[in-house]
């Protein structure tokens, strides 16, 4: 369900932002969309993308070591929506809520500043106003269940230390809109 957050934002249409042309193992050039990972053949003589590269789907779920399909060597990052939105967060089922600020939000999680550093893998609850670009409505609060995936200590960044905040990244495990 968390993936639906950004799916609504993107509306299923990709504006295609391409990487620099790369050379494949077969010697041909190709470009990869940084947003959706679609691959297109690239012709250096005309300096243009030609046709989309479609990868064959395996007929069965059995993986064979002697048949390797060509796949991108990287996965594109989820599109980030830059925000400056207040949030409240806490470790699951504790009574102490902390105030913070969201820096960016994606379909996989969020990056936020807050006064309380939490350990990696801590299960947390977050409450914030979902941006209108995603929910389609103003003033829609959301309660998210998440997991801390990165935590930067306050002393690690002088700017954060001056503001009395640290930086946390959390993946969104589940969410529901609240009234």
C-alpha cells in the first residue's frame, strides 16, 4: 500500500529523464530513464534514442544459471517530493511524541529532522499532513507505521547541531488517513 502514495503523484506517466548513454555488454549503446528504469537503444551517429528495449520475461519461475537476461545494473531512486512540513513521531506504543520537519517524501519513505535520535530498525509512528499533490485534498493527515533506516547523530552535522535536530530516514511500512 505505501507504494500508492507516489503512484498517485506520478499518475502512471513518466516524464523520462535519461542517464548518459551507456555501453552494454554486447557493445551497443543504450539509455536508462532515471525515474522508471525503461531502457532505450541509443545511436551515437545520430545522437538519438531509437526503440525501447523490452526484456524477455522468463516462462517459468525457475532461474537457470546458464540463461541470464540483460538487466540494468542499478535501480533508480524513487522520485522525491521536497517538503517543509511539520510532523510528529514516536517509537511505537510509547507516549512521548517528538516534533520534527519533513525534508522530502517518496513512495518508499521520508527524510526528516527531529530532536530525538532513534536507533536503526526502530519501529515508529509518524503523523503529518499529506501534501495535496499526493492526497488530492487539503488538510489530510496521515498516520504512518515506519522503520528507521538511517539516523545521523546530531554531532555529525554542525548545521543540525546548531538547530538542535538530527536527521532520520524512515521507510513507510503502512499508512492510513485520519480525520
